[in-house]
C-alpha cells in the first residue's frame, strides 16, 4: 500500500516522540512492502513563532493532500502563563479539527497487565477493563460564542441535531463491533444541550436494537470509570465532558503516555497521543513514545492493515514485558531507557519478526 502521511510534530516533546513514531512506520513499510511518503508541516507555538498562526494555511493544505495525519502535541509555557495572549498553540489544534471536519475522537482505554501496579487504583478494579470513549470534537463550549471582559465571561455550549446525530451514529456502530453496550454521558438534569443529546439518543435507540444503551450523568460517570471501569464498553459524550473524562482514564492505564487516539470525520483522519506537549521535558530524552507509537498502530488499522497494526501492538507489549520503559513507568531496579532507546527497541523488534 502507498500512503501519504502529513507529519505534525508540534511543540515540546512532540518532535522527539514523532521521530520514534515515524521510525516505526518505516520499519513496518520495510517489513510489509508498503510505501509511506511524509510531508512535514508546522503547527502550535512553533508555527506562531514562524508565521504568527498556530495552524497556517500551508499546514492545512498539507493535511488535505494527505491520506492521514500523524500529530504529536502542541503547547508552550509562554502561552500557558500568559492569560492575555490572543493567539495560543491550542487554537491551532481546534482549528485543525474544525477545518478537517474531525468530529469524532476515538480513545481506547485498556490495561496492561504488567503496568497495573502503576495505577493508583486497586488491582481488582482494573483487570479486564477495556472500553472506548467516543468524544464529540468540533462542537460545544470549545467552539461556541465566547466573551470576556474584566467583570464577565461566557462560553456558549451549543449543539445542533446533525452534530449530535452523526457522533451518536459513530458510537452506536462502534458498540455493534464490540460488546454491544453504549453509555451516553451527559448532564441532562441541568443543561439544555445535554437534554437534546439524550432526546436524540433515545430517538436513535430503536435503529440499533442489538445495542444495550444506558444513560449516565457526567459526575456519576467520572466516578464510575475509576470505581467500575469494567462496566463500560463504549462511552459517547460531548466535547468538554469527553476532554476531562479521557484524561481521567489515564489512571486506568497507569500513564497518559500509553493512550493513543484517532480523530475521524469529513476529511483526512488524524492520529495522535492524548497527552500534551510536556515542554518541561523537551530535549531530555525522557518522554514516553508509546502513545505515539500506538497511534501509529491505529493509523495502520484504519487502512485495514491489521497485521501491521497487530505487530506494532505486539512490539509495544514486548517492550513493556522486557522492562524497556521510560522512567515514569519503569519498575524499581529496571534499566534506564529514554525516548530514543524505547523507540529503537520497538523498531528492532519489528525488524526481527
């Protein structure tokens, strides 16, 4: 297969983990006889510094030309610590999602047996947890009308029927391919936007009679993903709730450095780790590249390269089992491996299979 992939490394640790992700893609291409062509483009703080725009038109054009986008992370402390900044790196990520029509964010959550001890949760709660969060990505408060002055501010949480129907369709169909259980997470007891979500979900239920559908308020769901993670199969929720909920699920995997994601919609699909840019660690060779590498696996699987994706996942599992891990997930007494060393071990593993 021939694929053109736009490479957006972004800020902070982004370039370091991206190098390992591309290295894994190259190893897969060599092993299976594929051709992957890359086009690099700037985004985030890097792009602000160069052209004053966190998602320049040239970057968007590169994404539109590509079959897939492999993205790392954006964010910079200069902007985090300046609440008056009018242009921010994260605005580039929102613009990319909106302009590419990436309305469905798919975040798998699963445990790694050898890493259960790294979670703050009890082992007996975690074993066997395996669910997917489908987060609506281009609506809600992040994109609604905004206002701020010295005395008042607001963000409008607006959703339309077509926006809700299309994300629910993704969620129902995902549940059909898994264990046929869908949980719709909202705040329908307080928010009008959530009541519309629930109304439309109820209307769509009869179209998917094989799916068991239940409803849960976000506050309850936030508790139960940590106390009963095995209850869930597929969760669907709106943008803001999904952002918070999926960060919370890092307590299940033991590290945000292990969570990949896919963003799907109208144009080029995008694959990225769920963690941020961790600017404090940039250039120190300590960032965990596994979420980036697992995002590569999701990219391959999106194009029905199932054997290729399975080999990437096997290599990741093997690296963890061999205690080839970056510091935040290393066992006591384990060896020291940095970003580059972990990535190279996985690349070598793929080459030897």
